[in-house]
């Protein structure tokens, strides 16, 4: 009973949230480099300049405040503005010691991402940046030497900024070719070394955050549908390239997912639930190789026309994913009752669940969300699954003696792991691994804060980048170490 012996216990991080060194060794600007810090109450902003006049300003990222750029404005880094991605936790210069900590923690796998703008600084360059590749050679070799299997996201809320300013992001078909060039460079370089890859982080989050997922400056549904289609084609072409270059590679999709509950037993609530699931995205395209009828009907109803080349659906059909990776942070309650009180959470929108608590950032704490989600996905798609993100963002206090006592994190994760364990032991779900989010503290994607911490390792730096950047092991570090050692949570614990 329990997890398979080769179960991949791990932890996840992403380039733009941890690396820093935003212009080092030839890296180009990426879309995260023009995003300011926000907070629970104030959303992050994008900064812009009109080159002809020198006029500068701020606009929303589309999540939740709208993107509104004046004519001729380009997204740009401005003087005297703080951008969290520029230094982040400086993983770029700490990766040797950080990976040593991960080894001590016992990680068998680490989910990282590659920053496209380190490899192709402008996205449309004809030659890759050798220094950028050398950085990832170092990270990957250090992981392998530590016995840690890399799982690499090719685009985690990341793309070269030039592709937004000059092409309008994933709305432009040419990005498929540029992305393919980028992944072929990586696959040739890391064949035989890196087995597991994910294409686009939370690809279905385009409905929530079109800029972060697809570099979109437009938010209308037509643009989102078109950009998403381009990402589907790029994802399929990535799989095609992997099969040609290294057939041992396994490529997954990455979606955000959590259970949906109805507020009441009114069938109208259940209909809203079904419709919300449909609105949330179409795992079918990457998993089964076709657009499901509900999405085609929705496009027809809304007058959305997705332009497709004749070969697009062929490549999508012939290159489906090997596994489904997903992030799961909590659950959402839906209802047909318009008056029901809106949840205070900033990402998991819905109605307040009176049976569950919320995190300090308003995210629902649901001890059963993993078992439910794993079963739903497995029943529907019959593909191996991988929980590539899960966790609790919380305030932590560094004590004078260098300790961090975080029983809330242990309590949260213990329930999550038990839930995932039930899906494996009781329901027989095929689960490859578990990489909880932010095994080391890093910048929050949603708010840009440092104080929203997920890690087993504390990083001493604040929301404005001040601090020693020293790493400290939290109490949860020793707890997770034991979970991995025991290959799960033992009954008596
Ligand atoms: C996911 C993103 C991650 C990560 C996580 C936690 O949606 O893929 O990049 O940041 O959410 O969110 P946050 O950092 O806003 O707490």
C-alpha cells in the first residue's frame, strides 16, 4: 500500500519568481520584468513608455484591473520603480547551495522553468544565447548530480517582452515558430538528461490573466481564443519535436484545477457548475487532440472565429500529451443565485464556503481538494497525473535564533498529502509525482510580494528586495523530509 517506490516527491519553482539577474549574461527583458509589486488589496501593474515623447505610466495587467495602453506605448522598465523579478531570491547566484538544500530535504524531483528570454533574448533571434544555455546546463547538471530529477516548464508566465511589444504576444501565429525554435534548442541540448517537460504553465488561466499566460494586451474573448489556439499548436509541435529528438521524453500539459461545489442542491446550481467547468478551459485539446463540442458551440454562440491553418488540427490530433500536470490550491463554490456573497479570494473566485476556512490571502483551505481533483481528471482522461503545484501562502516569522515555526503549513500540507494518498491507495489513480509550490520562498505571481511565503526554506528578503538573502530551514523542512523518507504519511503520525 502507499505510494509507488519511484514516486517523485518534489518541489516547484519558476524562473521569473526566483532567478533574479534579470539582465545578466545576455538575457533579454521578459514580460514579468515590467510588472510591479502589488499586495492583497492592490493589484500589480505594468509600466510603459511612449518612445517619441518620453511619456511614461502604469496600467493594470488584466488581472483584475484592465490593461489600457495609450497609443504608441511600449511596455518598458522605468527608473525608480521596483520590479520583484529583477532580483527575486537571486537563485541565479545561489543555485548550487539551494540545490544542496533541496538534496538535504530529500527531493527526488524539482520543477523549474526556463526563462525563454535567457535563451532567445528577443524571442525572434536566429541564434540562441550561449551564456543563457550555460546557466541552465549548470542548474540541470547540479540537479542530476544531487539525484534530483528535473521537471521543466517551457513557459511559466514568461516570454520575451519583445514578442509582446512587436507582435502582440500569442495572438500572432509567428510565435509558434519562435517557440518551436526555442524548444528544439533545449531538446537538442538536454536530450538524455531531462525526461519530463511541461509546455505552458496554467494554460487555461488565459481566461483570468491573459497577459501573464499569453502576453496579451487585449482582453476580448476573440483574442484569447485565438492566442490559446496558437499555444495549443505550439504545444503539439513541441511534442512532435520531442518524439523526434528524444523519444524517452515525456511531455505534459499544465492546467489550473480544483473541485467545484454547488451552494445548494438546486439543479440550477449544478448547471452553473457544468458551465463554469466548460468556461475554465479545454484540457481535451492537448489530451485528446480535438476541440470538444461544448467549446465549439460556445465560440459559435459568441461569434468567435478562430483562424486555423489546415495543418493545425492534424498536428494537434497526432501529438497529444503523455501526462496531465495541474496546480490545485483549493476549491470554489458556485451558484445561480446572483445575490450570494462573493468570495474575498483574489484568484479562486466564487462564493464563500461555510464549511471551509480561508488563507490570509482569501484562498479556500480544502483538505479534500486533491483526492477529488485527481479522481475527476483520471476518470475523465485516463492519463497519468502529476500535482505540479499545491501549497499554502502564509506570513512567516524569522525568530532571533534563526528558526521559523510554521505549524499551519504542516497542518495544511499534511491534509493535502493524505488526500492525495487516498486517491492513490483507495481509488487507484495513476500519480507520477507531487511538487508543492515554492519549496523555497519566492516572489508571489499574483501579488508580487515576498511575504506570501510557501517554502520549507525561508529566504531573508522583504517585499522591496531588502534583506541578507540568507536561507533558513523552517520547521516544515524537517517534517517534509520525514514524509519523503517514509514515502508518505504513516498512519500513526
Ligand atoms: C500559480 C502559479 C505560480 C504560483 C502560484 C501561487 O497560479 O503557477 O507561479 O505563483 O500560483 O500563486 P501566488 O504566487 O500568487 O500566491
